[in-house]
C-alpha cells in the first residue's frame, strides 16, 4: 500500500465545516473520496458521519452530521463564494469516488435532498476490471475484500478495519449506534478515515487493469455509477437483500 498519510479531523463546529469546504473546493482538488456511516444507512435510517478526502489534501474530514444536522450540508462558506457541502456533492466539476454508492445516495437524497453528481463507483470499477480480464463475474466485491485482493494491506490496516467492525456489527457484539455516541470512539475515527484513505490507491490499481482496453470500460463505469445513483433515488429502491450482491451489467 501507499505510504501517503493523512490526518483525520472531526468536523463538529461551523468554523471547522468552513475549513473543510475550503479544502475540498481548492482549485487543485477535482477529485474527492467520499463515504458515509450511520444507523441503518438509507432513507429510513440516519446519517452520522460523512467522510471526505480530497486527492491533493493531507486531511481526511469526518463531518459530524449527528452534531451539525442539516447545517452540515446547507451551511454556506462565504470564503468560497457561499459554497455548501451540498454544492460540493452536487458539483459536476468534482469527481466523487465511492465504494458502493447505492445506500449513501439513497440516504443523502431522501434525508437531505442532496443529489450527488459525477460519481465514480469503485465497486463497479472492480467488476469491470475482472471482466476486462475475461473472467466470469457473478457477484460484486466488498471493500474489505477489495483492499485485501488489490492492495495487500499491512496488518495494522487490517486491524483498524477489524476493530471498527467489531464495534458496530451486531453479529460481532457491536451496535451501529456507536456512530452516534459522543465523543466518538478513537477506533471509529480511524475506521472511518481509513475507508476513504484507500480509495485513490484502489482506483489507480483497478484503472491500470482496464487501461488500454478497447471496450470503453471507464466510460461504462461512469454511466453505471450514475445509474446506481438514480436507482437509489427511486421510491422502489430496496437497500437490503441478497439481490444487492449480484454484479450488474456494465
């Protein structure tokens, strides 16, 4: 894995939110790694944290939606021409990297009326990378497995993942409400930060697999990512169940 390091910063005040917006909208930052955590993360649940990591930044911003509420998305920063986090996520000029955009898009749209634009779903890129190698792909791959398969992470990275999962997965004795407890458990902060910290390197590895392909995989992933977002907005969207594990046609 890359030796690039970044510092996680919890955004639970308006001044910190303005610093976050200023950082992720800097002219050199045209690509943003994004992830969400919450309780039953979908239109029927609650968003607790949104993680943001700009490609040329050294800060991973953990925006505390539990504390800030709608202000997290609606507050406009005067120093960035009255730009809000909602504006950032809806911007067509900033690529948003996510790993499985579906439930994140569902929650943002239906709870906060945020319509994410220009998304690039690395889960779909992973499917494309296998199909580009002429492999038969029936199921999608979760982020933890993708990290292990493509990034060969050190044991410290794996431990952060395992520690976080143990705190929120009910089957491991945890509870998703851990994302709403304040102060945040330091292990949850590390878990949240790591999930976006790996996305740029994962993108690079997967893109290298499809590079040179004559089948236009990149453009197909872009279109399939937008389709996933639109489907997540639908009143008929079901964010749970075995159907979600089937790899889509791209």
